[in-house]
């Protein structure tokens, strides 16, 4: 029994020790677990803080692509929030990038990570974003894939900038390649890049130009200036310069260039590159040269009135200014039917300005003769291919020949030759045609001048003769009027005496005959007075210009003339003051008013004077209601001795005197009339 109890006690002791050991072990394990949990909690907090504060978008997804975690940056980028809705990354893939995305996911599974994956994704608003992703897999303790994580960076702006940059580069390349200006990029004055325009200008390929010195392509005459300017650029005195220089082409021809050079400097202001813009100004230069030549010739022609003087100016100015090797002017010799050299420039002329071995070319022979024959200009690019070419002093391979034509007839030819083929251009031809036209105009003007001088001399002589004739006519009129009036007065006196002495024997018929004779004598006396007045109208020796009142003139005429009671004569109270000779103005108005009185046939006659002020003239009108004048006589009545009076009362001088006085004051006279109703005379007198 004791043994059993002892055994039980021993078992209880062992159980107690085991329980104590277990409790101690459990306590230790619990303590470790608590420590591990606290450490895990700290790590989880640290991870969450990192996750939430990372600047780029961060996403964790399971193996099916479902997003299980995303930070605020990802929410902001994609517009989705897994707290509110589930997301699968497959639905975010841009359709055109789907295949590329699947291949990238396969690489991720195979290799465990990928970097710099770029693709497009849709946002919740269906906007398209470019993203760059760096991703890796997450494994459990057993090494099994349980998730994937990735940093997603928005590169949309960077992509757009890159595309814009590429587009701008393409645009710049297009501008450079299609520019009409030659563009050269050089380093240490050696070419490293050129555009198409420069290659076309020089006829070299870019491969041939690379490494070539810029100076090797231009003539030496501009090298010194170019080096000085480049030296100033290196010394940081200037960043840009330009100069005019002549470039060589591959085919050994040349072109004139305006070259503008700009420096491209580094951060330390040292020259890294030189950028040159090369413009071919050959055409502009030639045009300016031709315009200057034309202007020079125009000035040099002033005062020159014969073809020989003009020809020397053409040869010298044209050849010198246009850099021609020679220039020859030919004159047509009609008698011998040849062209004679009358002026030249270059090898054809000696120091005494004499033509060496003067050439005579028959009409139709050679290029010059053909031009003279046809009257059409010629431009020959290669004389070796033209059978008409005639060698003068030496053979030259280019020729230009232009006719000088006056009134449809060739009078000369301007001709120039050059040793180079294709030297002359259409611009040269146009210029020489203009020169030929100038010569034609100048010679025509010279002929016209000679004619004008002769005409002026003749006019001067005629004027002197006219003055003499006028004086003689006035003297003759006075003499005739005196010599004719004396016998008229004597005849009139004799008739009066005869009628008084034989009054008792003269019957009614005889007295009527003597009355008619007296009337004829009165008409003759009036005619003589009219001739005298007409001849003295323009006599400025008896003209006195003064300010006169037209109203006073009309009032005086009203008292001088007999105006029958049945005729009403009216004029405005206010009439103008005019500058004229009072006697002439009185003659003018008196003749027109007297004419109106004589031809009024109405019981109630009317004569009315009016006026209008114009800018430079006074316009007057005198109207009557007389018999009127037929249209056929409107011009005829102003001629001397022309009258419509069938009774013989009018001398036919009155209206011719009126017209002459009006013309004396630079005026005009017209009339409007209707037979049976009356007439209105309109006349203007210069103020």
C-alpha cells in the first residue's frame, strides 16, 4: 500500500514539475508572440506610412489582376478608389497596347520583375494616360506567388514634350532642307553640316563638303575681311557679321553671295559652332547693276544730239558698268548697204579712242548683219554652233546683238561678245533693248529739237511780219478812212447844193433818187467807221485798263442809243465792277444792244441784260424777243461783213467787233435763238 502511495506521490510530483515546466514554456512563448506581434505592428505601421506617402502611384494586385491596395497618388492618377469599387488592371489597358501589356506580364511572371514598362492606360473618365511602371512579384514563405506590386509614374506630359520636340525637330529639318538660303554649320571654320540649298548652290554633295574649310569655297578677295570679322567674333566683340563674297561652284562657275555668320557659344561664351546663311544675290546684283547702267546712260545722253556721241557713251558705259569684255556700236550706211563700226570698248579701241581695224559688215551677213536686216535682237549662247558668226579680232563664244530702230527703220546695232559660253542672259538682252529705245528717243528728240528751233525761228519771223502787217493795216485803215470820207463829204455837199439850187425843177422821183443816194453815202460812212473801229480793237497803245462799273456803261448806252418806246430795256440794279478798257466794253454792249433794237418786230419789245459770277470769269447774257436767227447763221454772223439785214442798214461789222473785243479779254461768245421768238447772246469776260 505504501509503495502505491509513494508511487502516486512520485507521479504527482512529476506531473507538477511537468506542469510547471509547461507553464514556464507557455509563458516564454506567449512573451515571444507578444514581442513578435508588436514588432509586426510596428513594421505594418511603417509600411503603411511609406505606402501612403510615396509620391508616385503605388499599386498591389493579386495574381488575377485585382487591385488589393493603392495609395492616394494612384487614386488621383486613375480616378478609381478600391474602397468604393473593385478594379482589375486588365480593364485599364489601352486597346492598342493590349498585346504589349500581356507580353510584359508574362515577363514579370517569368523573371519576377520588370522596369521602365511604358504603355497607355484609361482613367475612370476614359482619359488616356501614358505611364511608366516598375513592378515585382510578392512570394509567401513557401515561395509561391501571392501578389505583384508596382510603382506607376505618369509620363503623359513628358511624352507630349518628347513628341513636340521630335515634331519641332522635323519641322526645323524641313525648314532647313527646304530653305532657299544655303545654310552651313561649321566648327573651327570647317564644315560639319549643310542643307540642300547650299549643296545646290555649290554643286557639291554634303559628303564632299564635310571637313572642307569655308574659305576654300570662296575667292581670296574677301578672305582678309572675313578673317578680321571672325577674329572679332572669337574675341567676343561681336556675335554676328555679314559680308559679300564670290563663291566657286564645282563646275568652276561662280555666284555672288551675301553671307551672314552667327556664333553659337557655350556657357563660358566660347564659340562652339558657326552658323552661316548664304544667299545667292547674283541676280539682284545684276539687276541693280543694269538699273545703274541705264541711269548712267540716261544722264550721259543729256546734251548729246548726234549718233556718234551717243554711240561712244553706249560702248563705254555699258561695257564698263556691266563688266563686258567689249561693246561695239554699228551705224547703217544706206548708200553702201553696210554696217560701219562707229564706237567701241575694249580690245577694239586704242588709246586715242580710235577703232582698230574698223569692220564693215554687209546687210544680212553675220549675226550683226542679220539683226540689222530683220530688226530683231539676237542672244547667242555658243557662237561655235552658229554659222553666221563673223570673227572680228578674236573668236568669242557668247554674243548679244540689238537693233536701234527709229520710226520702224534700223539705223544702227549695239553688239557685245564674251569669251565664255552662256555669258549673256535675258536680263542683258532686256537692258540693251531699253538702251536702244533710249537712243531712238534721244535721236528723235534731237530731230524734233532741230525742227522746233527752225519752227520757232520761222514763228518769230512770222510774228514780226504780223506786227508789221497789223501796223500797216491800222495805218492803211486810218488813211483809207480819211481819204474815202473826204470825197464822200464832198459828194454829200454837192448833192445838198444841187437839191437847193434846183429845188424848183426837181420832181418827186428825182428827190427820191437823191434821198437814196444820201442813204448810200451814210451807209458808206458807217462802213468806213466800222472798219476803223474793227482795225483798232487790238491796238494796245490806246487801251487803258481800269475798274469800271458795268451799270454805268449800260446807263450811258441807254442815253446814247435811240430805244423806241415800245421796247423795254432792263438790267439788274447791282452789276459787277470789271477791269477793262471802258471804250471797248461800251462798244461791246452797245453793238449787241443796238443789234437787238434793230431786229425787234414785236409790238412790245424786250431787251434784258443779266450776269453770273464764275470762278475765273464774269458771264453776261443779252436777250431780246426779236425775229431770231436761223441756226445755219449762228457762226456766220460773227465774221466781218456778214449780215442778215436785207434792207442794207447793217454794215456786217458790229458782231465781228464784239467777238474781237471778247477774245481780247480771253473770253468766248455763243448764242441761243429761235426764229420768230428772239435771241440770247452769252459771253464771258476773264476777271
